[in-house]
C-alpha cells in the first residue's frame, strides 16, 4: 500500500518555463514533507521541505505547496533550467524520535534547451 | 566535508555469498538508515536506527541484518545473497530538530548473479 504517490513517471518542459511536480499521500499522520533531487549514479540530495503547519515554502526558484485537505503537495520550479533535469522524489515523515521518510517512486524531469 | 560515506561503491556477488555494506557519518547524527532503490520502485527503507543501540525494521527487511556499531557507523549485512537483492543501496543519517532532513550517501551498487 503506497503511502506516498507520484503518479507521473516523467515530465518534459522547455527551458525557462515552469515545471510542476505532483505528489499525493494517504497517511494523515505525516507532518513533514520533503523533495529530493537525484542525478544518475549519485545519492539523493535534499531540495526543499515543508511542515504541515504551513501551506507554502519558497527557496529561490523552488516552491513547495501543501494542500492538507486534499493530501497533496506540489513542487514548482520557475524558471526551469537544463541542469534541473533529474529524478525528483517526494518524501513524507512523522516527526519524533523514530523519524523516518517514506518515498514516492519518483518523477523524471527533463528540461529541454 | 564527507557527510555520509558508504563502502564499497560497487560489488558483484554470487548467489549464497555474504557481504557487509559499511556506512559512516561525520555529522554527529543520532539516526541512521539503509534504503534500497530499484527501477520504478523509488526508495524503500530496509532498516533504521533511531539512536545508538537501537535498530528497527523498515518496509523491506527480509534477507538483511544491521548493526549500529557506534554513533558514527551503521552496517548492512546480506547473509546469503539472492538475485532479488540486486539493487542500489543508500545509507543516510538525520538529526531530529535539524529540519528533519535526511542526508544520503552516494550509494553502493550491488549485483547478485
């Protein structure tokens, strides 16, 4: 039973346009949500996060939106750059001493020059 | 600035052989994790250790054992490797209160033939 779902395996956008990556979750206990970026043959790197008490968090070109009632979050990248081409993983966790993250299957973003 | 270091980076095993993946972190984090990544499956948690002296099963623990040797080191052992354990393995660490970010190593590519 997938608790974190990324329903789009891939997304292709033009350089300079907006990229929107989506993620849905089923566990209402999740209170931290993170996005990771992964290049081939490298480990995932942290991109941006949001806690359940917020509905938006922004860091430069990256913005994460959280809609708790819909159990949905999205990552917006504006403007998209060719270097953003990577696999993006959505992850969620429950805060506390036994903290661990549950990941979605990932979305491959390709930004075309 | 090493962060999370995993060894070996690549390994080929024969079915039934045993091996241990080593992981060390230099960020003084309490929590450590082992994930595996398979095509189309995202990252799945094998085992984690919330603090030195404790270990807990994750989503896919069968066929693996772990040891939290000290605060810095967390090893993953395959006692009798199977082809289904061919995967990329990622070690990670985190500290509660540091934004709940989990930091990953660069990965270990394991092939079981």
